[in-house]
């Protein structure tokens, strides 16, 4: 029951985010957040060792999301039209 509530809440916020942000960016952000929290849950709940490689790849994921957001802007610094 708790899982169903979390999934419904997740999709609600996903829909709300798509109203103001481009869908590709929303998906990338939600995927990154999900990956980060999955790795953290592995570490804290299941006592899986947190390795340097895992940390590096999570950092790359965050950097990719930030780069994707920055790439939405056109070369002259103005934001592209939202569809």
C-alpha cells in the first residue's frame, strides 16, 4: 500500500513538473534522483559498501543533468520556446 502511494505521488509531481519544464529534462532529473536514492538506500538500509566508483558515477549523473539543463538555453542566452 505504501509503495502504491509513493508511485502515485511520484507521477503527480512528474506531471506537475512537465507543465513548466521540458519533458526530457524532467525525465533526466527524476531518473537521476531515483538513481541517487537507490544507491543511498543500498548503502544505509542494506549495508552495501559505498565505493569510489559508485560515487564518481553518481557525480557524473548529476553533472549530466545540470549540463542538460544548461543545454536548453540557446547560444545567445535566451531560453528556447516551450511547446
